């Protein structure tokens, strides 16, 4: 059963300007393992985090640095959640999160499906 969906698109050039104006955003928005990635990849991860928040219906209990986007050996992205953010997922009876991210032609995009147990 689908509990929620979320989508987000980020203009990479605009994201880069914002990151240059406010360098501490890397620490506030990204897990330590994500901070050294190139800007297009960071923009895609930012879009993924925004899409997750939309799939959840809001950001109550969600903390940016507790949401990490990692990749399987195949390259498939997935969420690694910690702390209160992981607790929010559990409280909402979400059993699986599906994530697709991309960046091309100056844009980064992400789509998330939050899935619960079948009825």
C-alpha cells in the first residue's frame, strides 16, 4: 500500500550559488559521507531529501543530516536513516522507501514512494 509520494527538482546552478553564499549548508543539509560529493550529486541528494519530506507529508521529526542517500554496488540509490527520522518512518508504518534520482541538463530531480505493508 502506498502511504505517500514525493517529487522535487533542483536547478543545479542556483543550488551552487546558494552553497557558495552559505558554505555551512553542507554541514546542515548533508550527512558526513555526502559532503565531499560534486555539486550535481549534492543537488540530487537535496532533491531526494525534499522528496522524502513530501512523501511523509511534512518535516515533523525529520532532520536533514539523519537522511543519507547511499548507493548499492549496482549504483541504485537508497536511504540510510538514523535517529528521529528513522523513528518517524517506523511510526508511520512505512516498510519500504523507493528512491530514484537523476541529474542532467542543469537539473537534479528525485522521486520517492513510501510504501506500507499490504492490507
